[in-house]
C-alpha cells in the first residue's frame, strides 16, 4: 500500500473504489448488523472521534445510529487513501466477521435470511426457556458466532438478570451478525453443547442432515468438512456477485 502523500498503484485504487461502492450500497445493512464497539478498532479514527462516538452511545443513541455515523466518517476520510482495504482487513482478520468482509469485497450480497429467522422466531419461547447460556457460550466462540466481549456481556446478563434475557439478547442481537452460515452453525452448536432437542425443534430436516453427516464423518469434523456440511444444509439467501454486482459497479463507474 502506498504511504501517505503518494499516489496509490492502479490496482489498489481500483480495489478501494470497489470497496467504497459496496460500503455505500449496503451502508444501512452494515449499520444494523455491526456493533459500533467493533468499529472502534478502526485505526484511522482519532481519539477525539472515538470519544464522540462513545458519548453518542452513552447518551442513548441506538447502536445502529452510532455505527452509521462511523461509516459516514470513514467515507469522508479523503486523506486516508487506503482506508477501505484497512476496513476489510479489520473485519476479515481482527473481528473475524465473515459476512461483512465478504459484502465489502463484493463476494456476496447481504440477506436478512427471513426464512431462517422465522423458524427460530416460531420457537423463540422454547429456546429462551431451555437454552443454557453458560453451556453454549464456549461452542459459540469456537464457531465464531460471537466474540469474547459479547460472551462476557451474555454471562453478565445471565448472572445479573436472567438466563432468559441472555438467550433473548443472543438470538435477537448477535446470532446472525458475523458468519455467513450462522443458522446451520447455531444448530451444530446446540448439538455439540448437548441441546439436541432444541436443534431438532428449530429445524428437524437440517438437524437430521447434521447428525447424518456426523455419523458418516465422525463427530470431530475438520474445518473443510464443516464448510461442506454448512453449505449443503443451508440456503443462506446470499447470491454471488461475481457477475451481477460487478456489472452494476462498472456501469456506475463508467467514465469515472
């Protein structure tokens, strides 16, 4: 990457323009699914800017409003030519947020996965009454559905309020935000944490497919086997952008 004050190489400039396009196109989606606390690690924010974001949150601003404000600041950082690649690296390597890193790179389109969420919504009461937060947190961390800070917050909620409230926070506010195959990963987490009955209650066909795959391959699946399992048992609702989105992007940037 070129240093400050230097002209970026054409390939880098093209990449930056492409990431900027997807950040602007899916800004609302990202604002609603990314915790502003994650974006606080973006290295180009000044200390004063971070204080301002924190102040907004402490005054009661919705997290999505703060995240949206932060995205706006990033878009306005004209003096940081490599900021968008830095942002992708943050999501991909530090935060391990597979969904957003893929969206920003134009690999996939965002989806609210309505059908999957409806299945969970139908049995929400059963989940909140039976999901053991303490037991499932290590498995959720292992499969990168949550991060350490979120795990601690859920433990505190379970301890200071109730397990029911912690389960609700997980299902409504965290579960679908980070991983592309969050739905089938969550069902696998339930099985691995000894809560098979919940996985079966949510989606018996997917539950049966996971058990069948484990019977064939063994319960200790490799990363490659897990990826194959998740892809085979889940219709995530995200479509490759290899042709469609890049066509839109090039169309919108003709003559630019």
